[in-house]
C-alpha cells in the first residue's frame, strides 16, 4: 500500500511540474501582444536577433520567474506553519506573519527609502519575525486550543493592518502611493535580480528543511506524544518557525502582500500527496507557484489595456475558500 502511494505521489508531482511548465509557457505567449511558440523557440536559440527580446526579457520572463519563486516560498511556508500550529486554517497571512512583514516593508518605503531597495527584505523579515514571536509567546501561555491561536493571529494581523494604514496617512503622498501599490500585491516591477535574491534566501533555508522534514510526521502529533517518541518538540518548533518566517516574509517583500497562497496550497497538496511529507512540501510549493503565476497572467491579460494586481485575484478566491474551511473542517 505504501509503495503504491509513493508511486502515485511521484506521478502526481511530475504531472504538477509539467502543468506548471505549461502555464509558464502560456504566460510567455500571452500579453498585450501574442508571441507564438515558434517565436519563443527562435528567441531561445538566438535572443539577440529576436524582435521579441525586450518583451520576453524585460516584461514577461522576470514576472514569471518571480511568481514561481515567491509562490513556492509562500506555499511551503503555509504547510510548515499548519504543522507548527496543528491547525488546517493557519497561514502566514491569517495569523499575522504577513501583516508584520508588511508593516516592516511599509516602514522602510515610507521613512527609510533613501537606502537601497535591497534593504527592504531585511525590514520585511524583521516585521514578520516580530509577529511570529508574539504568536508563539501566546501559544506558550497555557494550553490554548488551535482555534484560539488562530484567533489571536487574526487579531495580530488586524493590529498590523491598522499600523500600516496609520503609516500611510502620516507619510508623503509619493511614498504612500508606492507603499499602496506594494501592499495590493503586484509583480509589475519584477526583475531577475529580485528572483535571484529570493532564490538565494530559499537555498539558505534548505539545510533547516533537511532537519525538520523527517520530523514532520511526528511533530504533527500532540506535543506529549511527540516527546514520548523522542522528538525535541521545542527545537523543532523553533526551526519550523524560523523557516516559515523567512520564507513568507522574504517572498512578500518582493511581490507585496499577496494573501491566501499559504492557506490554499497546503490543502491542495494534502489532497494530492498522501505518503511523503517531502513530496507534500514540494507539491505545496508547486501549487503556490502556479497560483501566483495564474493570477498574474489573468490580471495582465483579461482587462487589457489595464492591469489588475495578482493579489486581487488571489484574495477573491482565497476568502471564500477560508470561509469554506471554517464551515467544514471539524478539528478546529
């Protein structure tokens, strides 16, 4: 049975990767101008003489690359966070991590924009870490139910949203405009440098993932049971907390406050992948990448010549999905 499930999981992962690749190719083709597959192939073999070089290299490829990398980070962080809190409706944007990261990023944009934009991820990470530390501190105050932790997280998210709105009112109009565009969640300013920096951050987290992935099957159990099985619960939670915060905060520092990716992707992954937590994590990352890529594709093609930020479409689908989970999940 386990061998059959493992083969089935592997096949589904391969199919998911192929579908993501197809979606990326479609994103390359579609936009204000249509680029045929033959022209894309011609560009690959001779980019310098391609008439579509600017469109592909400057306008589309950077967005596609950043959508995939950021979406993968958000999808993976959501699965790990649900493992930490043992709650199926937990995600970085619901329990305050995204709110804290947004507060850090908007603080930078509003008041410290004289520094290089490359400092923005550091401020975003600091805000996300603050939110996660506050949440974990509440979790250690007595035997709180998973639902209570999520409600506290929602309160933290609301508090950070209020702080961000206050900053927008206090700052100059130009800075407020930049911050608002970032908050909505858009890939319009994507560059290859952003994707590279985010990819490097993700690679730095891989050694920590190698530590916690073998423990995830045990860590999802009750803390007393996990301790009885020999797991260092506090150490595992600390590592998972660090991974979640780094992945989520660094991703939104480049794509803006795109919500619900960390909520939707893990549930799709859990439905498709049954046997392996590693494959489930990879599937959640693929689903996250596909969701942002699809939302960006729809946003920049459906309403031409106007462009709708990807975050709008993610929220439009994610909010009803969150309500559906609240109404159907029995373990909260």
